[in-house]
């Protein structure tokens, strides 16, 4: 089995890119982009995934058969994500998902009732 040797210079650049993307992920967590936070985080994660698969797992320099198996694994992963999300999203309303559901609701203060004494029954002994 022949394998391509990746020069250390390229490996160092890929490692530096991964560290830069790590810092970018941390910086993104500090900024509120609204609904685009998820999109940006997933874009960074996919970029990191591709760098690791292509260079550190040596898929870039392998045969097309290796590419087929990598693609099959990725498609299987997408199928599992799809099944998980379809299960989760069809469960109906989950308690605690609405904005004010975690607030403690207090009932209005009730007025104390006067304590009533229970009248004693007359027995034959008390007559």
C-alpha cells in the first residue's frame, strides 16, 4: 500500500487553520448574531470537519474508493440526524419551551379564615 507523505509545512498550516477556526468559534460564542449564530457555527464546524477528514485522515490523497466510503459514512450520518430531528420535532409541545414558562407564578395572597371551634356534642354523661 502506497501512501502520500504530507509535508510538515502543510500539516502545520492545517493545524494553524484549525486553531484559528477554534478561536473564531469562541469569538462567535461571545457575539449575539440572533438566528444566524447557528448558521455561522455550523459553517465553521463543517470547515473544521473537512480539514480533518481531507488532510489528517489522508483522504485527499487516497483512492476514489476511499472517497466513496467517506461519502457513505457522511450520508449515513445525515440519515441519523434526519431521523433524530423528525422524532424530536413531531413530539408536540414540550413543557418549558415557551419564553415565560420558567417564571414562578404566584397566586394572590389569600385571606386567612377564622378558626371555628367544633361544638361539642352532648352525651348522656354531660346531662
